[in-house]
C-alpha cells in the first residue's frame, strides 16, 4: 500500500478504536441503540425504482465494494509493475500466502469436521487484514527491515486475491441469470473502454456502479464488482508519468483506511460479552478460528517460506531472516476485517456470528502481541 507512515499508523489505531467502541457499546445500556442503528433501513430511489437495505448491509455490500475496488487496483499494479510481475520474486511471498491459507483451513476443519453447519466458516481463518497488519508493522518503525513490509504486503495482497476467489466460489446465494448477465455485460464494457484507451476514470466508475447494482441483484456478493472495476482501470502512464490506476489508488487510500475500514469494524465487531468466559473460546467455531489464525497462519507462512527457500531456492530479500518471516506470519494472523466479513457471509445464526467475532477478536489480539514480540527479538 502506498500509504505514508503516519496514515498507516493512524489507520491501524482507528481500526482498534472502532472495534473497542463497538464492543463497549454492545455491552452497555446503549446496546439497543447500537443494534437499532445498524438495522435501520436506508433507501436510495430514483422515481419508482429504489434499493432499500439495513445500514449494516449498506456497509458490508456498499462501502466494502469500495475497499475491494482498492484491492483490485493494488493487485493490478503489482501484476503490471510490482512484486507480482516477477515470478522469481513472487515465489517466497506466493508460497507463504498459499501456506497461510491452507494450514488455517485445515486446522479449522480438524476442529469442526463433525459439524457440516460449522464447516460453512472454513474460510474465516484464511484471511489477512492488510490495513491492520501493515499498520502494526508501521508502528515498529525502523526496528524492522523495509523488505519485511514488502514481503507482508505482497503476501496480504495474494491472500486477498484468494479471498476474492473463495467468496465468488463458495459464498454466493441463488443466482439470478438475468442480473448476472447484465453484470457481466458491464464488466465487458469496462474492459472495452480499457482496450480503446479511455482514460476518464469517471466513465469506469459510472459503469462500475451499474455493475455493482446488477451483481448485488444476481446473488453473487456485490463487493466482487469492486475488484472487476479495479482490474479494468488503465495502468498505462501519460507523458507526465501519471496513470488513472495510480491516481485513483492514491485518492482512495485515505478514505478507505481512515473511514471505510473503521466504519466496517464498528459495524461488525460488536459482540455481547455477557456470560463470556474462557469456555466461550472452546466453542467449535471460535476454537477453529482461534487455532487457524493464531497458530495456523504463522505455521502456514513458515511452511510455505521453507518450501520456497529450500526447495525452489528462493532468496530471502535484504536483511530479512527466518525469524522475520515467522513474525510476519503472526501478523498475517490478524484476520480482523476480512475474517469478520467472510464470517458474516458464512453464518446467518446470531449465535454462530457471535462465535466468529469472539474467535477473530481473540486470535487477532494474540497475533498482534506474538508478532510484535517475535519481530522485536528478530531485529535484535
């Protein structure tokens, strides 16, 4: 992410504050007002045609589409001119990302294999929260090598790409062929604009809004429209060295990191702690998420890095050592935003959604402290 150090730190702090505020409200006398706010319907209408949804869904399907637009832009930039454009440089973070998704899913499966209903959330611990992980890393300043940020960022981007594929493949409702066809026609129109060299970002965003609406009505999760729009934005530079992709990415970073992600955290992190004890973490869903994120992520990242280094002869960049990679694996276990998002798609029962939140919050907290301690030791 092309964020300044200060905005990365501020974004991470805002995420923490938003999550704590949601938990505090949901465990206070204001809890009914917090729930009522999220369930209040908001309507956008043009004449007789309108779209009405609770505020929570506007956040999860509307604002998060903007976040996924940024993810699409980042993925394309990395493919065109970044780490993902060089297969040799990609081997280490690429296999680390694969390991960091496979091992958490396996641990979740080991805990929940006897419950088909619980297994719907197998993908929850596979996710990494880019903003949170990079924000925590940025707080460590010069105590970690700059190459570590690039490694973790590339790993997290690949992780997000995997999450996009998982959402599309496993977390879609009944499909509306007509709406999906209209959405696909819009995506084709976006790439036609790109093919004919149209550089007006507004044209892409206007068609992208129509694609989002069609995908929303199709049963496929609407946030995927954001990725499609991001991949269609032109990356070619003009005579002054500017490209529509980089300009839009730059313009979106601040509102996404300082507004959209904290709002999402505030809307989704609220969980009642009444009656919660250590036994709450022993619920299969919570335990599977906790094991997947806090243990499976560092194990998976380390296993993938081991294969890349010792079997494929990938080089560890710069001043990094294996302890740095292990610490990055712990930070990858901060699944906060993306894990909560996938959990909201996986389960409809309030009790199981509460288990997701408890597991994700506990695992993310453990991952923050474990990553911090490991990286402090590694830097010494």
